[in-house]
C-alpha cells in the first residue's frame, strides 16, 4: 500500500515501481526509444568520450563525413576536425 506522501509513480511511468519486472520493461522501452531516435535521426549524431574518441555514430554522420562507422569509431574527434576549430 502506498502512503499519501509518496507520488504515484505508477501513473508517471506506466508501471508499478515496486515490481522489478515492470521497471525492467520500462527501462527496455526507454532504451529502445533512445536507440531509434539516435539511429534514425536525420542530423548526424555521435557520442564522444571524454578522451575525444567516438563511442557511437549514426548512419547520417557517416554519410555526412564520408567515413564508415568502423573508421569513425577508430578515430579521435580531432582527427576529423579542422585545425582552426580544434
């Protein structure tokens, strides 16, 4: 039973926060939405680590830059940045 002082998280997330299986299902749905938004995005997108290495790139970025994903993932952000912009 929930106390009156706790917000009803089930309404906000669509699942019962006390049920780990529902929480896992909700997290999987959120990851799937993120993946789709990242991969299907028209603008080029990348996740870059603090060390400047590409962690993930989408197909649009590969097309814009003219590199296959495997090549970008092996590069540093500075490798594709004009020296005046570094």
